[in-house]
């Protein structure tokens, strides 16, 4: 019945700034961008990286994120081929690595944030425990 997680929705405070971050820095490919007139919703964009899809929602006057440590979803995790190459690339593009890299045995983990402070985990797997 249930197949997989289809996509993750993100409501940024600045739609164009987040679009540039995910597309130009994290190398997501813009799949579609559509104007919408549905209440506060103004525009929807789908961006894809491999089999992963995020949906950026442009809404009128979004409320600010209250805290990064609240009940609910905590992070998006991106698998990287080389943690060293990924963190060097991100630093060269002005992205601060907020945590790590940390060696966890089965993997190496680091964290960055998007322009609104949403945590993005980076993970280089030696082997996956599943």
C-alpha cells in the first residue's frame, strides 16, 4: 500500500533565496515551478537530487521558525560520496558547517543549515545498517 516518502515540503521565508541555495549550492535540479492562487500559497517549485524531491512553497507572510529543537521533523539528510569533498565545497560556497564531521563508525556525519536555519545532515556511509 505505502511505497516510499514521495517528497518533503519546505516553506522558506525568502522563496528565491532558498531556490538559489538548493539549486545552485546543493545542486538540486529544478523540475517545475508553478504560480498558484490558493489562500496564502503563491507558488510551488519541485527540485530533485537523485531520487529525492523537495517542494518549496512560496506563501504570503510565513511565520518564522521558532526553534531548531522542537517536536517534529528535525532534518533532511543528504548522502554524500566524500565528506571531505562535500564540506570543502560547501565552505568554498560560503556555507558554514554547524556540526562535525563526526566519525560514527558506520558513517561520517556533519550538519549545515539552509538560509532559514533548517538543519541539513550530510552523511557518508561506510556501510548502511539496513
